[in-house]
C-alpha cells in the first residue's frame, strides 16, 4: 500500500477508533444513497471484477465483512439488471487465514474464460476467473493470484499453484485482465506502485504469464500508482475509430486522483499520444477513485465505476459507496482527444421507475439575484439543466440548502474564470480540508449556456458539465432537514430548461 493511502487509512482508523470508543455508532440513514451502490453493512472501497454475465451486471468490491472500517479484505458481491437496484450476495472471495499467513484479497478483475483456456471449466461450462492481488501483510508481500468459479460467480476456488506472478515485492498490485483477439491471448495491466509504472503481461491460459512491456513513469508521479486498466474507446461516435485509454489511480495534491493517457496498443506495448508531462484528470472532485470498467456490457458500452472516498465523516451501518456508473467515450476537442463521461444509459433508461412521480419541469424561467426555489423534500434527486448566463457572471443551482441558515452547496459556472464549480464552503468545513471546499474544473461553454447534470444522493454529489466533458464528484454530509434546492445567479440568468426527478430508495 502506498504512503498516501496508508496515511489516509491511519487517519480513518483514528477517526473510527475514537468513534468506537466514545459511543455506540449512530445510524445515519439520511446519508444512505437511494440510487447508488452501498454494501448492506460494513466497509467497501474499490470496485473489483466488474463483469456482465447472463443479463446481469456483477459487481465485486473490496469489503471488510466484519467491520465498518478497512481490514480483512475480501471480495463482496452484488448483481444488478439496471445498475440502480442491487441484489446483495454472500462474500465471493473471503480472506484466507492459515497458521502463519493471512492473505487479503485485494483489487483485481474477473473474466469469463469462454474457450476454457485455463482448463478450470467443467461440463463444457466456461469458468469465471478472478485475477487479483494477494496481499500478505505478515510477509509484507503482494503477488498476483487467480481463483475460479463454476457456479456463475457466486463462489470461487483458489488456484492450487498460486501465485501466478510473484516478483517478491511489497507493492505490486491490482491486475486488470482482458482478452486481446489479434494475438489470441489474455493481457494484464498491473501496477508497479512505487516505480510509477504499469507493467503489461500476456498469457494463453491465465496461469502462465510473460512480461510484455512497461509504461511510465508519466503524468503525475508524486504518489504510488494503483488500479491500472486499459480500455478501447470509440472516438467521436465512430465505432470504427478506436483509441486505447490507460487509467491510473493515485493520490493527487488534494486527495484521490485518476489520471488517463490516450494512445495505441499493439498487443504488447501501449504508446501514449497524450503528452507525458500533462496530467489528464478523469474527475476534478475529491472523491472518485480506483475506478475500473465493465468492458463487456451490452451495446458495446464501456462503463466506468469508481469508489467515492468518504472523507472524514462516519456513516453507519455501512461505509463507502460507488459512483454512478459512467458511459465512456472519446471526443475530439481543442485540448486534443479527451475522455467524455455521462451517467450510463442503463441508469437513465430506468430512472423513471425509481422516481417519486413525475419530474418537476421548468422552461425559460428568469433567475434574478433573489434566486428561484425548486420544491423537494429529500436528498435523493437528479437534475438535468440548461442555464443561460445572460449578464450573470456566476449562475447555477444551490443544493442541500438548510432552511434558516446559509448552509448549502453551490454548483455552477463562473464565466470569468471559465470554470465549472462545486462550492461547499458554507456546509462542509468539518468534513473537508480547506483546499477542497471549492472544487473546480476548467470548462468552456458555448453561447453562454451551461449544461449540467447534478446528482445528489444522500451523501454524494456528482456534477457532469457540458454533456460529460468535465465531472466533479464529492461527498457531502447535509443535515437531515437540509433538503432545499434553488437556482442562483449574480445577475440575470434564464433557466432554459430543467428537469428534476426525486428518487426513492430501492433496497
Ligand atoms: C486502492 C487500493 C488498491 C488495493 C486496495 C486494497 O484503493 O489501495 O491498490 O488493491 O485498495 O483495499
């Protein structure tokens, strides 16, 4: 584990211990998201082994089955048909304890071995193979293990000859595997954490792996690299134009950061066309981390899911949640080829099923400096809006407003700075470090019109600007009665259109 992460976890442990010693944990149902994944109880961090099987999205996740804090790392498991409503299943890969070794099941991926290259299949049924890091804290060692499932992913057996890759290193983790048809082999990306490198391996059978190449150091290198993955993405909607994107998670200047590189992959080497001195951010907030994708979803969608890090607040009886799943693509812009991310269409298509009645709609309504109230009585909602800034320098939406106070979170656009912003200054002082109270993303708007999607769900806030060009995700902890929503402008602005769905809890 890298330094930033261990400091973060040590701080969390301190908070948790103080919490545990002082008083019994206080349930926080008002911070439980209604349409994002959380474990029924206890801790989660990274998403793992994302795979679409038999009409269902499978989500495995870093999980402590026993406590509401990091530890006993195992793979929790849940499935969903629409990425909103999740069925909680038993722990799929538990930690392994023997007389002298504890093996924690760290992050990794899962593949359906359709051709049974591994030989783990039985009765002609392809096995599901999980490839993950075995962290052995007593040995201060990380190596890559595999485990296989013959019951559709409910339970896994550890491969008898594990590890499949062992460099005798302390920090070497998070394998992400996919089938590369042109060379007819499995390809793995895995993190050489402290070298700030992604190592590529190839295998014909998921058991014997040969080194292919290294990528890095590049981009941001001040902290250890984790959770690498390489994805082929469609450019400008042209299914025949594919570029590869390499994602790497790491601690940034003000918290978690996921950087990406756009380039080409020839089956052996990834070549970046992104300037290696540039840091391209997947998300501009302080929460989105360790994201990997469902690479085999229907309609050729590549769907990215991240862990939203909790910040300093306790939630109970669960801790940690996943982001809204993002559909990914690449877009040609003035900045070159950049990542575009929108809430997955699988989510948006099902949204009305979870809505409290019809959405609230506004069209061509003026917002003055007095603001404009929008009716809501909970903190689970989704807003799609287009706001014409006219002569306002700043305009947008206030969410989680607490009546009778100035507590709120402002989401908007600053014309002078050309920035999308999330301003938590009045409400999150206790939960965020001062430099994270205002989170911004550089963004141009056309014709003075801001297009945003604002997703508030219990304790998370995700903002998508300009049809997915920029994303800011963060955790917020509004008081139970802080359910106000309004539009603001420091001059004259017009809500060209707005739709707001109130969303009800699903499980
Ligand atoms: C990222 C990470 C991974 C590791 C896992 C352990 O958050 O540190 O590198 O596999 O969490 O829980």
